[in-house]
């Protein structure tokens, strides 16, 4: 255990020093007393004892080596010396620490998001054994019907468990006191928590017996809901809550770290899948074999590979598909359904639409922050080089007193470590705030995003690695410069600084080049966002309030629902301040719509069931069900023909309005008005031909980036025997913001039927939410681009000021020999312009090469957009000239007599 004693002595250094002083004093005093007894005086004896003992300091050093960990003790002394040295230069220390804090903090913040969205596993035991069932079907095969799940569940013995769950659903929850709130609810299978390995914090989790139709409705609430809305009550078990009008009994509370299986989303209430008919009634999707709404995940057995699991699943695929096949699909669609392969994919990190949407942007922004850190390190390296030159006398004296080159270099490296450590500490604080601020920008009023941004080992290790990298980047060059100093340099008044000048100039060129890359990238992203924000929408985004209405709790058949919707619309239209009101199945930029096959010839074509509308040669189109006045409500122009009216009912001839893209695609070179076409015909029903009665302008329904697909508008009243339980009532304000109408509209809706549930959102918010990714990338890239410009400007200012100071005597002599201020100004300006030009040239080459990595994020721009690159170069050149102007101007005003007098 001697090493523990040595470590303790190293840490508690003052106690060791006192012990060594006492021991050295004891030996000297003993020898002194001996000489006194031999007849010497006390003074003579003391001197003789010291001569006999030898070098006391050397003896203490040897004893200290025995009793301490030498390298640790030396490091401690170096750290203390570095702190004292930095205290003498507070401006330098503050500038360096802040620069590092911004660079390291930005990297840690973005990496924290990368870690949460892309890397971190689900907070469940052995997450690596979780796999998800995937296929090539609708929605990429990521969601499945209840019929498919029922067959997979019966074959769960092939694995170590199986589970199913829905996406979070927005429901109304009523507490015992009568208070209501909107919550995110999950429909989950009976083995959901057991398969994941998530124990309850309180109570119990679901059992398979809970997930059976007809059982008493039970629910599990999240830790967040339990704490925020139930006050963390210990007696929560057995408490009744009402979800969408259906009473449930709380049987458990989840642990705080569990958010579900989808990264970026969380839930408040978990409900058994077989309780879904209680909430949705006749619109339940459990018995509709064509309705996909469940994610299916499996846990592999220990030692079972994904390939082995896939083979086991495909061995059962024919029976699974056959028993779950939709019976009302056309024959060729059924054949396609039977052939679709089932596949297992890794799911240890959970599923995430956020991952697909933000994966590439986060990696690009992380690269941007790395470049910002490189620019900051170049700046600090320049500052430290200048500081090393300023400390030439001190460092040379240390060399003259016996310090080795390694010892001097180590001292400067330790100073770099102290700066980097302080920058990392401040940077982590910035990272915690910045990561949450960025996540808040991702979350919108339309989509609530939840991210667990707590620090874990990956973020900590990344921050430590970045910190050490910064030491190497900005600390090595000054340390190497200092190690080359010789003792004779202590006699010099100043060094030549030539090597430092060349290195500083190189660092400035690198800063300018990297800054140009960032500014050009920021320009591309800002222009992309600006173009998307001005895409022609085909509707009025600013004056429409969308009311999402659900009538599943109202007992009514299809015909009665149509009448109910009519009453709701008429009631809303009568509200003061409402110009128009109409309902539709989906809204523009809503991301969802029905799909039908267009058959102008009257013969049903052979198409893939899951093709997306708008592909060349494709004969599918989007379908929206609308009520009269819908186009006036949303501000979509009717170019020819008429609007849907009250006469277009179930008993009237089927009519349809189509958009311009539809008319061009299926009826080229002729007027589409009056043309007829058919579509998919369910088995057992008579084919129906629809007549086009109007052509309207194109409207964006999915992504603003995509071309507008062919779209048809069918009267809601002609939706055959089916009427949806959810519609969106558009409310157009007569003046001002439509949001102000929400309270009056809510009160009006409650007078029609209290079982109708509804929620509000502004259409403008829905449009803004569709480009929130581009907005975030534009904001972050612009921020880091401006930061890069500032750092480059500081670097140019610093190197210009240093060059002017070093050549002050030369400029004084030039002035004395007749040089004009303009000549001195030109002398300095030419050098700076050369550095800036070299940097812009190098940065332009790098920008053109790197632009291919951001091509997927651009819209309406070529990655190698020379206009953007030229503008970025002009801005950077202007910043460089502005930063160098003041030192250059001072140089042109130098007083030759004063300079020569001080030589």
C-alpha cells in the first residue's frame, strides 16, 4: 500500500513539506550540537554542519521523490504556476476561455442532440435484442394492421417476446375533479411492458388478460403526468380517469426515464389495444384489415441473430399474410399483399420520424461546430504565439537556470490544458442550455417533441476528447516555439519573430478559408429557407383556423354524421367574425390524404397498391373529401366550372373537382370539364364514374419541397356508405388573426352536441411546422457563420497589429526617408489583402468540394451556387478589410522622430 501513502503525500503537499523541513532541521541541529560539544562556537558549528550535510534543497528533492508521485507533484506545480501566469493576463485568459467555451459548448450541445436522436439506446434492459418488423408496404412497412399483429402475437414463442403499440394519439382526459386536458395516449399490447423489460414505479403493468375485448378498461399513466397533474399522489392506484368519455382505472405508473419506443415522442397514458373500440366505436380499426396503425417489435432470444429471426418469421409469413389479408381489396392488390416480405430490422434505439427528418442536418451542424472550434483554436494559437514572444525573457531565464526544453514546453502545454479545462467547464454549462434551446425550436404547436438531453458517458467522453484536441490544436505550436528559446535570448530586447509571423499568417489564411466555408453554407441554408417560405401554396395560410373535430362518441350512422357535420358548419359560420366555414377530411400541408386510382378509360389499371401519387406514368391521385364552400374558406381559386354545392348529395350523380395538375396529367391537350373517370371498386360494389365539374388551383398537401400531385376533391356527402369520424372544419376570419375566433367557435360547437370533441390549430402554424427543420438549420448556420466572421475578423486584426508593431522601426525609417502615409497604408494593406485572397481561394475550393454533402438539404439551389459563394467571399473580404483597417491606419500615422528616438 506504499503507493497510497505516496499518493496521499502528493495530494497533501503542505504537510509533506513541513515534515521534510522538520527532518532536515533535526539533522542539521544534531550535527551543530555535536560540533558545539567539540569546542566550536554556535555560528561556526552551524556553518560546519551545513557544509557537512550538503545541499538541503537537493536532499529535500530526493526525499520528496521517495515519498510522492513525482509526475503528479510536478503537474500540480505546473498547474499552480499556469494559474498564476494567466492571472497576470486576465484579458488574454478571458478571451481564450470564452472562445473555447463557445466552441466546445457548441460541439457538446449539438453532439448531445446527435447522441439522443441517433445513437442512444432505449432506456430498457438489453435494448440490443429489440427488433422491429418491417416490410415494403404502405408507410415503408413501419405500421401494421391489428390482424397482422394478432397472427404475430400467436407466434411470439419464436422469439423472446412480442409487442405492439400505436403512435401517440391526442385524446381528452378528464380527472375525477372534472378538469380536462389534452394528453398523448398509446394503445399498447398486453405484453408491451414485459417484453421491453420496463417495471412499474407504482402498481403493476399490463398483463395479456388486460388486452382482451370486454375486460374492465385499465390504464397506466406516465411519471410526468402522475407528478404534474396528480401531484405524485401515493394513492393513485385505483383512481378513475375518463379518456374520450370512456372511464379507465389507473393500475400503474411508469418509471421517470421511460418515454416509450419512439425517440422524440412521449406519452401520458397507455391503454390496451383492445380498448380501442371503446373510444373509437364504429370507427374502430381493429376489424378493418386494411387499416395500419400499429408498430410491431420483437425481442430476440439470447444468441438469436436478426437473420435467424427473419428466417423464423418468414417461415410463418404465408399463414400470417393469408389469415390477415383484407377481404375487400381487389384481387391484384391481394396478390401483392401476400407477396410482400416480412423483415426484421434493429430497433434497440427505438423508432423515430425525428431521426429520419433530422439525422443528416444534425450531422452537418455538428461538422459546422467543429469548423467553428478549429477557427477559435487558430485564434487562440495566434494569441499564445504572441504571448510566448512577449514572455521570451522569462522563458530564456528559465532555460539559463537549468530548465530543459521539455520542461519549458510542458509548462506551456499545461497552461493550454488549464485554458481548455476552464473553457470546457463553461462550455458544458452553455451546452446544457443550448441543447435545450435547439430542441425547443424543433418542437412546435403541431408536433410536441420530447428529448432526454441528460449527460451520459458518450457526451462526457466526446467533450473530453474535444477538449484534449483543442490543447493539441492551439497549444503545441506555442510550446514548440518556447522550447526553441536559448539562454542567450534572455540578453535580447526582442526576438525577430519571423517564424511566429509566418505561422500566424498561415493560421489567418486557414481561418479565412474555414470561415468562407461556413458563411457560404449559411447562405445556402438561408436561401433554401427563404425559397421554401415563399413557395406558392395555393391557399391563404394567414386567415384560416383549423378545428379538428371528432364525432366518434356521437351515436350516428353515416347519413346522420353528414347531417351533424352540416349543423356544426352552419353553427360555426354564424359566429361573429367568421367569413366562411367548411369541412374536409384533410387539410393542406397536413401530410395525409386518401389515394385512388384514376381510370379515364373505364378499365381498372394494374398499379402497385403502395405507389405514391405523382410518379411519371403513375395513375394514382390524392383524394380529399370536402363540403360546399371549402375553396372559398381556404382561398383556393376555382379556374373553371363550379364549386360543390348542397345538391351534390348521396343520391345525386357523382361529381368531382380536380386540380390543374390532375387535368394536365390525365386529360392533356383538352378541357377536363365534363370528363368522366372511374377508380378503385371494392368487391361487391358497382363501379362508379365521376364527372369533373370544376378545375381548381394546385395546393400543397404534403411537403413544400415536392411537386404538387394530382388531386381530386369529392363531396363529403357522396362518400358512399362511409363517413369519417374525424374531419377538419376550416374557419376563415373576416378580418384579423383567426386564432381570436377559437373561444367563440368552441362555445358554438358545444351547443350542437356535447359529445363532440375538438382541438384548434392555426393553418399558418401548420405551414410553419412543415419547414421547421429548414428554419432551424438556417438559424444555426447563420449564427455559426456570424461567429466565424467575428473570429476571422479578430484573427486578421491581431496579425495586422502584431505585424505593424514588429515593423514599427522599419516604418519609421521609411517615413523619415520620405514615404507618405498612403505608402505605409498600402504596404500594410497589400499584405492583408494577400492573406485574405489566399484564404478565400482555399475556402472557395473547399466549399465547392463540400457542397455535395448538403445538397439533400437544399431547395431551388444548386449546391455549387456561385452567386452564394461570391456573396460570401465579398462579405468575408469586407470583414477582413474592416478588421485590418485600424492597425494599418495607425501604422500610416507613425511618428518617425519618436520611433528613431526610442531605438
